[in-house]
């Protein structure tokens, strides 16, 4: 039986929104660039009748950015580079003239000045503008027009970049964090299930690679959180927006540490599949059956520890828990899962030998220590990342 239209419409709209949200930032930037370029060309070509209006859209496209802070910074760098470069090029062409030696000296001086002024990504702008101006020796008006068009474009791009509202960077960052938490939870769940089935050793190498990939994905998360932080600069924002970004920053640090510890757990299990707790040094002998002990024994109770850690991370897979203020219900659920994980951890630890004389016991101790660190990182009351879970 088909569902009523009223029941399916909200879900379809939500699915369309979720599909479009990751591209919203790119679309916003394209809109800014197109609008700024058209307006800059109209002012330079139609209103001011400049003889070189083509540089106005170029300056506009390069100046407007997604966040107000990035827009102001890029516009300042490009404007300063254009002004210094135009003055350098006009001075060189009007006094010494355009020769290979003059061109060499101008570019050298312009690049050095760009680094000295710390123009960042626009470090080449002084030399580039000087070369463009020197390309028309004897035509002072044309050089001035090129310089004016460029500065007009920078001004228009900056104005558009500051006027058009930026996309919801905080929401996008919280979605990426929630997705990363879900992937960590899925990996721990799979590790727990394979440990219970008994054939986990054949999957241990894959777990190490997946854990490494999760750590590498943190780079994209950090960029998204940094964009959310920049979006609050140079633009009016509420105290709630500031606290939201602070929670996202602390949540990123938390998952960064948890990711390293999950990788340590995976690596420890992988090491347990080899004699003496480490893979052989020679690549050609990695598949030598004599190097693998028979049978491979998993630490007793570790499957339940990993399952409880996966359940704890699963609490943080809802983007709203990271984007909005953490509710008392969420903190209560997190405490409950942490309590279960701590119980299973202590049960597993007590089942191990008290004297760690064998390398297997040392490997197991390292795995359990990483699991204990995950518990500590996710603790909302006494852990090191309390700001990620509090109002």
C-alpha cells in the first residue's frame, strides 16, 4: 500500500536538501563570482569607459570568497599587490624603459616585495601587475586604466563577498563530524563481530587500513570546522554561534584522539596474528605460514569492549548533537554507554594474566590501554574534551 503524499513529501524534501547541502558552498561561491564579475564589468566598461575593463572581472572573481574574513583578507592582499605593482611598472616603464634587464629586475623586485609584505596566495601579484603595466610602454593612460580596472574589480568582489550571506558552515562541519563518528562506530562494530565469529585474523590487516583512512579524513573535517570559525569573523554573530564553533573545535580534537586510539587497537590485533607480536621485516616473507601462530587467540572479552565503544560513538552520529546545544538526554545516554563500556573493559582486563611476561599479554595490554583512552576521551564529565558536550 502506497504511503500518503503528506507523509512522503517531507522525507523527499529532506532527502533533496541533504543531497544539495554538500554542494551549497560551491554554488554560493559561483554565485558570488558571477555577480561580482558582471557588476565590475558594467562599472569599468559602461560607467567609467575604461580602455582595459577586462581586468575588472578578474579582480572581482579572485577577491570574493565564501567567508567575510577570507574575502577581506584576499581583497586586501590583491589590492595591495595591484597598487604596488602598478606603481612599480609605471615607474620602470617611464624612467628606464622596457628591456629584458628591466623586466628581470622588476619581476625580481616585485616577488621580493610580495614576500616582504606577506601577501600570502597573492605573493606574485606585485610582479604580475607590474608586467601588465609595462606591456604598454608610452601609453600612460592605458596603464592607469588597467590598474584602475583591477582595483575596481577587487572592490566590487569584496563588497559582494561581504554582502552575500555565507552557507551554513557550522551545519556542514557538524555533519562531517557525525559521519566520521558513525564510520568509527561501524569499524568497531565489525571488529567486535569478527572477534566473536573466530576468523578475525584474516580481517586484521584491512582494519588497520580502514583505521588509517579514518584518521586521514580528519583533514577534511578540520577544514570544514576552520571554515565555520572564519564565517563568524568580520560578521555579526550571536554568542550561541560562537559556542557552537567552540564545541565543533573540541569535538574535532576528541575524534582526532579517538581515531588514533582505534588505529592502535587495530594495529595491536594485527600484531597478534604474527609470531613475537610484529610482522616480518622482509616483504617477500609476509605470507610465510611459519610466521603465523596456530591457532590465533583473541583476548577474551575484547569483543564486548569494542561493541560497547561502538555504541558510545553511535550516540554522536546525529549532526544535531554536535551542531545544537547537547541536551541532558544526550549526555545521559552517553554516560550510560560509557558505564557499560567501563564494565566490559574491567571484566576483560581482569581475565588477562596478572604478569605480562609473554609478548601476547603485552600486545593485549596495549590494546586495552587504547580502549581505556577512548573511554577517557569520550567522558563528558571528567574527560579532556568536556567543552564538546556542555552548553
